[in-house]
């Protein structure tokens, strides 16, 4: 099994910023493996922290469903006090999320999993040149070898 570790990724800002997601939990419920990470940002409530969730489940058809979801909460901006001098605590206004899904037959090889994963990643990143496939890390482990972080 793949050992759960910190995830580090850059965002898509004009000047990219590195984000470190720390493991916060692993569970297995109803045959589904779930691993979660959270970015700890000083001054933000934990419920307003960006999260990554990875899931692995074998469907009744025998097909393996893999997913990785990234969720980024956006805080409301507080502009001043009311007439009584009270300033409301900041709250999450909404959440943005993106999810990568994979569906793999038990009969497919690791190489076949990797080909479809890399095609999806390269299409999403508009990569038209040859790029070596990542063979280690949370997403390659989950999608290519169907190993959930533990």
C-alpha cells in the first residue's frame, strides 16, 4: 500500500504559489477507501481550508472507480461594523471544486491505466509535446495501480 504523505502542488495564479496539503484521515466505508488532506493556513478556520480527497471503490460491475477531488473554499469579505459596533466573523461564501475520475477494468494493465491518465492530464494542461508519465505519487498510485493511500 502507498503510504499517505504530504501533497505539494502549485496553483494556477499568475505567479504560481506552492500549496502543501497534510494528511488528516483515512477511512474505509462500504468498500470505499477514502483519504483526505487539508492545507493549514494560519488565520483561517479549519472548515475554510482547501482540501484534497482521494477515493477508490470497486463497483458491482467489477470496474474500479478512482477519484481525486480538490476543494477550495472562498471566504466572504467583511467590510466594517454594524451600527452597534459589531463585526461579523468571516464565513465561507462558496466552495470551488474540481474532480478527476477514472474507471478501470480489472483486466487492464498498469501501462493501460497510465496511458489514459496521462492523456487526460495532458489534454487538461494543453500539453502537445511528449512528457514523461509520472509513475510515483498519490494520483499515479491510485489511478495506475489501484492502490489507495494508507
